[in-house]
C-alpha cells in the first residue's frame, strides 16, 4: 500500500477543514479545526489549498467539510449573476449546494486599494477616485483579484480608472513590490498586519464598489452535528482588532499559526486545545514521505505506460511521431494550469498532482524508448532474424537490452522532472516539499523556503544518482560506453 493510500485511510473519518493560500485563512482554518477537536471529533486542517474557486469547489464536492469564507466573495464571485443579495437569498443559494453558513464570526475583511503613506501624501491620493488623475501609476494586483467578479474589471469600470500598467502578483509578494517601488498601488485585505507594519494608506472606496465581506464558516449540511455545533461557537467571537493581531503574530512575529489559533481559543473561549508543533525532523520526514509517494507513483505509471507506447511507436514510425507530438504538447502546458485543469476530474490533493506528474513523465520515457529502438543498427536486427528468433523474442532478448541505456536515460530525466514539479502540488493540497516553500513565500521566511527547497534538490540528486547506479547494474559496460559514443 502506498504512503498516499495510508494517508487517505488515516484521514477518511476526520472532519476536513480547508483554508486558502493567505495567512488569515490559514489561522482561521486552524481555529476551526481545533475547536472541532475540542468536542472530541477528529479534524484535519488541509492548509493553503489555493484560491476561492478551488476551495469552494472542494467543499461543494465533499473533499473538505468546512472552511472560512467571506459574504462579499460569495455574492460577487461564487454566486455572481444569481440572486444572493441578502442573507436569506444567500442561504438559499448555499442550501442548493448542500451547504450551511454560520452567523458572522465578528469581523469584516474588506478589499481595499492601498499604497505607501508617504507616496499617497506626495500624490495627494486619499480616495480611489483620486487615482483617475494619475494614469501612469503602476498597479500590482493579486492574480485572483485581476479576474474576480468583485475585483479589478468591475472596479476599473466603476471608477473609470485609466491605468494600463497593471500586473498580477502573489498577495504576499505584492507588499514587497510596494516597498521596492516596482508597483505603487495594490489590493489589500483590510485586516492584513502589513498595513500597519509598512505604514500603508488604504484608499477610501468613495463610490462604494466593494460589498461587505463578513467572515463566516461554510460547512456541508451533512457535517457531524458535534462538529457543526463546535463551529457555531465561533460566531461573534473574533473582532477586527483581534484578527489583525493574530495576523501580525503569524506574519510579523513568526509565531506558528497553530499556536496563534490555540492561544486565541484559550483566551476567548477558555478552550485548552494544546496545539502541537512538529519538530524539524518530524516535518522533514512527513514531507519526504509525501514527496516520495507523489513521485514514486507517478514515475511508476509513466514507465508502465511510456515504455510500451515507445515500443509500439517504434514498430510504426507514423504512430511514433504522433506519440512524440502529443507528449510534447502536454509538456508545454504550464504545471499550475495542468493541475487546475485536472481538479474537476480528480479533485484536490494528491491525485491531480500524480496525474500531472505522470503526464509530464511520458515525453522523456517515450522519446528515450523510441530513440533506443530506432537507433539499433540494421545488421544487429538482421543477425537476430538469422538466428531464427521470433519478433517477441527479438524484442525481449536483443532489442530491449540494446535500447536500455536510452530508455533508462529517459526514466532518469522523468524522475528529476517529477521531483522538481511535485513541489507545485502543494498549491492544491498535495503536500510534499512544496508545502514549506509555499508557506515560506507567504510568510517571507527564508528558513521555511530552505526547508523545502534544499531537501527537494537533494532528493533530485539522490534519485538521479540512484537510477544511475541501477543502470550500472542492469546495463553492461559495453552498451553504456556505446550509448555514450565511446
């Protein structure tokens, strides 16, 4: 049984609490998971699953059971074009999807535009409408904000903003771009700790474009009643100042989100959740097992499919060329795009990541198999025929051994590609070394980046070296030297 299957069995009965890829969502996900555990119900927090659409669809499909969302996002993004204008209408839309919302948690996290306070003073900008007089300003918005129903397209239309220099950025990187001067205006979450930390000015939404964004817990209607009751205990317990303070502890002070959540529940609700913090060794072991599972399963599937396809293609050159073309097209699809495309078919987590790695591994393996078989000299093939060997025997005893250096070279390439590309699986909840890298980017913490990047590089080297040693055992020295042109 694979590590991935073991993990699936271990968490199958748990309440699955999700969170989006920003610090506040991770903290609230921890709070929700811990308050559920306080009622004696097992709960797992699946951190940083991606943007709004990915997490909401995971909830609707049953891959997660609850997460914290914002009313404005539901009305303007999820149910855009549907009647969700008031609370009653929103509840109806949610019921249609088999979902239930708690009452507000007690704070709003509203979108706003912001810039450095000294720049705002220099430009004389206090309201969003003031930006009309500065068409040359460079804007840097989160990629989700650029396309949301309540984001940049509607904001630009409402205020008739003339700016053309608008780029997409990760939310956490946008603050660094502000400080460096690469962009002058970005979108903010009004409970972000960076607003105070970096002395930013939030611009008045004078035309009242942005709706109210009250934080609520969304859950499935069929959730364990004990877990549902636990989540309802959070209603009205988190004020805006408390949320800003928690964000600051995590982002500015570097306190782990699990401890931030635990401290909040102890002080606000009197709950002793005792959130445990894994040691570095425990985290590395867990991430290594997850990463090996992703790479191992995908690589095995790529070999099992790619080698037979290569053999089949070698017998029919037109088919071989077509296989290379199709595999090459797949290879050109950006990794993140392919992961997102696979989510409707396979959901979130390890399965779409494994499927993407499998597809990326096909090209080098198919190409290596075709190159090895097509490169066998004609006189060697004729000699095998002269010995009376049938086609199957020639393939097994002569052609595959001769092609093995090229095939193994393709497998080695596919393995190294898989180790590196698997880090992106963390964006959809697949875990692995990408998880600390993702968290390190979000928290601007180099130690976490190193915690993911260095082991990933070491694993790639180890896998490549291990396959090289395997080749030395499986392939004769003469064939290896011949494949290298010696």
